[in-house]
C-alpha cells in the first residue's frame, strides 16, 4: 500500500519544532512509514523546494528530496484523471488550495493515506496519518 507524503510532513521532518518532535518523527519514520511505499506528489516537491529552499538554500533542499527518492520514495506525477478530480474537488469545497486538491486526487487514485496534519484533507474525507497520532 502507498502512503502520500504532504509538504507539511516533509517540512516538519526537516525542521522539527522541538527536540522531542525530532525523536517522535524518527520513531514514526522507522516504525510506521517503513511499511508503506512512499509517494511524493510533484506539487509537494515544488512546494517543499520553494519553502525549504529559502531557509537552507535550493541545492540543499534539492539534495534532501533526492535522498528521500534514493531511499525508495517515488515522485508521483499528476495524471490527466487527477486534474479532473482536483477540479471536481475545488468545485465542491470552498477554500481548498489547488495544491491540496491535486494531492488529494493523487491519494484517491492510489487509494493511499496522506501523512499530514492539514485539516483540508480530513474535510475531503481522506485518511490521514500524523507522527503525533497513536
């Protein structure tokens, strides 16, 4: 089964808010994530590079994403069917960012959970997982 990594997770993993969070994130990655095929949507790569690149430099941010890929994560492209599903999502739900609609569409197509604490995905009825949840 695949699991989709959201931008919020990747940023939190790279920049944990506390040292306690760092420990929880490492434990989460070693125990929960190892059981899934990790998927990073192209829009998540783009968002991550935009945000992390400003903090740590674009080449370091790119290297960080590449290390995830080298560890087995797959970058998932947006398919034609995802575009249509994202459009339907945006018509049905007000206030959902386009990026979240595309991530949701990919997760639906893959029948995958999303690793995130972003409430938009729960609003869309998608299964989510977060490192602080049991």
